[in-house]
């Protein structure tokens, strides 16, 4: 019995603060490595996801802020005419990101069953908890960019609500900041008759009028890039000061693109020759006309949504498929430039180990404080009225 007591104390009760902190940092490193959206995060304005690590105190508590600086609109003063008194004030718009905590935990059955694998349990638990945290952050990030409530899964199905308050993702503080795509940042593909002839519509997505022919092709990517530049969506500056945009599609949307002859020709000829060409190597990311196309399973779609019962039934309602009869599987591709998403990343993940039932059972919990918000800005010289999403365009298509 004394050996068992010593063993239990060594693994849990005897852990020092330094060991706990190192484990916590190791966990968040694993979580970040597992996170897809984290690949596009940076602390500066030249990142698709701007990570904020500083806190700003407000009257309501602690929030994280980023500032969007709008372009100057005056044409300046010519020649030797007096400039003093004609200065233009900088137009800055603060974006506040509400913070909340998300937690997960594992617990083993008991000492008798698992006493020889407690260390193994800790390592396996770290990886499992890290994946769960990274996966949920990815889900929330893509729902936020898409303007879809956290009551929805990323496949369009409704999340099953918990019977206990505070147990659902929709209870997160920043869930209330999720907003639908704005008028000039919401697009859809409108096909007259057959796939490939669809026109890109900037009048806003109308998912109730969708048909299965409204699939994405190469021409839409070219049109999207031109539209983004015309509407002052800034790309991410890369080598040679070239602007790069990122576009996220579902695996089915990527499959449709690869079946489009124009897309296929462009990717095949633009890449390196031979087996190293990304098209032939099976890469999930392809460069097309200065746009990186990324395939990702958490891009919002309606595969898991419910089909409607008849003409007009539930068309466009959350949790239902698209089309006049709510029977078309659709997907919301995301065309992103710089500062498309703001993410508050506050401190390391907090790891706690505990024992239960007089030390017979052991558990590990992990919590992370963070927040997400889609930045918006005021178009023109006013501070109200024409508010648009800052760095993302949604594109609704059939799968």
C-alpha cells in the first residue's frame, strides 16, 4: 500500500509549479501545431489572422483590441498654398475582441486499472486535449469568418444543445459578435444552365435560389481577385512585395475545381514540371493567379444539414440545405486578405492535474483563454452607415 501511495503522490501531488508550467506550454505548442488556422496567424497587420496578445482594460472588464487605420481621403494641398489648418485627421477604428475560456478534461478509471501507465496517460491526454482544443478553435474561426452562428456545426447541422447552461459554444462571450457577411463582401455563383457558365454575383448570397449547377470554376477565382483589389481588400505582402490572397474551399469544391479544364490547365502549366507539380503530388493547397487555394474540411457547408420538405420549405434557414426546395448541398468558400480575422491569444493554456476518490482516480484538465472576431470598417469618410467586413469575401456555391 505504501508503494501505491508514493506512486500516486509522485505523479500528481508532487508535481512542482515549474513542471506544470512546462507541461502547459508544451500543450499549447502542440495545440498550435495542430491548428490549421494558426498557420495564417501573425502579430502584425501583414497576416491573414492578426493575433493579439496584449489586453486593454475597459469598463466592462478585460478585452483585447486591434486598430484598423483607414486610408486618407483628401487630395492634399498643391504648390505653395497654405497647408496649416487643412490637416486631415487619421481615421482609426478599434475592434474589441471579447475573451472567454474553453476547457477540456480527461479522467482515468482508477489506480488498479491504470497504475502502470499513468505517465503514458499524461502524454496521450496531452495530445488528445491539444487536438480537441485546436480543432474547436479551427471550427470557431471558420464559423466566425463565414458569419455563421456557433449553434451550427461546420457541416451545416445544428449542434445538440446541452441541458446545462454554459456548456455550449454559443455561450462563449464572443459568440454574440459573430455577424453575417456584409453586402459588398457577400457573393454567390449564379448559373444560367450548366456548370462552368456561372456568373459571380456581388449582390449578396441568395442561397434559396441555388441549383446544383452553381459550382466554382477557374474564372471565379480570377474575378474574385479583381473584385478584392477593386474593393480595397489588401493582400498579404510576400516576396518581391507581391500581394498574396488565401482562398479556403471544401474538399468537394476543390474536386470541382480540379475537374474544371481552365483551372487544370492553369495549375498544370504554372507549377514545376514532373511529379513535384502540386497538382500531381496530391497537395491540398494550390497557387492560382496569386491566390493560394486551400482545401479544408471545416469550411462551412450544408452536407450535414436537413433537407426541406417541399417548395420553399426552410430554404435558407439555419440548419437546412440550400436551394428553392432546401435540397442542394452548398458551401461557403472564403477569399481572405490581410487582417481577415482577429484572434486574441492570451497567455499559455492552463493545465491542472487532480485526484478523486481518495487518490484512486486521476484527471487532467486544460483551459485556454482566447477570443475571435471578424474586423469591420467604415467605408468612405463617415463613421456610420456603410460598414463592411475588412478582409474577407464569402462565396456561396453548390458543392
